[in-house]
C-alpha cells in the first residue's frame, strides 16, 4: 500500500483483525461474542468472524480482509455494500440487501455469510454495528469484542505497517 493511498484516506491506515495460529485454540469464543454484540444471542451461525479448523491441530479465525478492490461490493446487484473510507470496513445496508449471496461467492476469503433470520449479508465491521445493550460495561467499546474476550489473546487489530514489520522480523 503506497503512502499516496494513505494520504487519500486522510493519512489513516486501515486496521485488520489478525489471528496468531500458534495461540488460537479454536474455542469459538470470538464467534459467540460477535453474534451476541450484534444480535443479542449466542449463535455462531450469525457471526462475522469464522473459526477454521484444519485437522489435526491447526485453528485460526478469519474476518473480513478489507480487500482494496472489494469484489463483494462490485458483485452486489442491489448496491447494498459500501466501504467505510476511514476504517476500510465493508458496510452492509440492511434495507438494500436482498440475500442474493453474490457477495458470498465473490469473497476470496469465505468470510461472508447470511444472517439465519434476516438473510442479510454478515461482514465484520470491527464491532461498529454493535448494539449498545449487549456491550459488557467492563470491556467497553474500545476495541472489537472478539479481541477483548479472546482467552488466549490470539486476536489483535493491526495496520499494514505493523503486519509488514512482523513479517520481516519472522523472515
């Protein structure tokens, strides 16, 4: 990502949900809290973060990767998806979404699904769409709830520069 593209967004770098596979145990706490803060019920079907288990011992959670070209947005015939230019998050307009699932097929990472009742697309919004009634006052709204409640601290919010620095260190 070039510095000029950062300037176009007002100098702010988009942040991404990053999971450390060495720490993730696959406990699904992130999925549960995600569905709860958005819908008021623990239902991993209606989550915006997804636990992936590769047998025998590899676990990781995946969330929206905020693609630069966002094929999910381009594929939506109802124009129900847009990108928040400040955060990079993909926003779903529930009034426009008709549940056609084109965005699901367009997502290279398989992190979009449909709400079991409303049939609207579910995409990680970094908890921007949390309902205030469901937020734990001790945790607050300072960070995505999956990060706040992960018992192994396997989930973090990082920008492109932080990810790049860590990749270079590991290399």
